[in-house]
């Protein structure tokens, strides 16, 4: 395992994918830890995880996940979480985990995705790692059931 030294002088925590509970109706997956695009692994590495109510059809860091979103029904949800660490990372704002998603957080349409899709993006540091959370809903204004489902999945997600 690569031990990166952060700009703050500390050592970055171990990097591993998040694990979604993938209960009834969820399809979950993850990539292996790899270098960030266009950067040597000694400077930056990341790993992607996802959970969706339809089969995930895109690469782990394809944003938005266009193939998956085209197949997403109105009642569907997609969660993507990218975790990473950089050798030169500056102190960033903490991201409280698990985040609570409210209807007021959802925006849409998203650039590069279907017009009907609503989305939420959250960024920050979780457990010493850079976290990029993306949520996609099959409608611009998700139902209370969709919000409850996503919040339940986020509450049970295990992070490294």
C-alpha cells in the first residue's frame, strides 16, 4: 500500500472502496485503487464505488454515468462515491458522514445527462480522504420514498 505524505505532514489513511449494503433492489460495485487520471500514483490515487437501483453500465468515474441514467426509471436512484488522496492535498472542508439528503438539495437537469434527472453533489474530507459524492434520481424532484431510500443506503455505507 502506498503511503502518501500530506501537505500537513501527516500520512494519508489507507485507501479502499466504500462498501454499500446492496440490499434488496440495489446493485453495488467498486473499482480497484488506481492512479488519478493523468497523474502518477505516487502523487494521487482514487477508488470509485456505486450503488444503483438498475445495473450500473458505466465506468466508476464516468460523470454523469450516461448509460446508466438513460436506463434509470422515474423511481430509480444512482449513488457514486469517489474516494481519493493526493500527496499535495490542502486542508479541505469536512464532509459529515453520512450526509442527509433533502429534496431542497436536488438540482436538475444535469449537464450531459437526460433532462428528467435530478442530482446532488457533495464534496469534502471524510476519514482523512477526499470524498466526491454524486446522487442521481430518475426524476428532477425525487419522491419522499426515493429520498428515504438514498438516506438509508448512505447510513449503512461502510467507509475505509
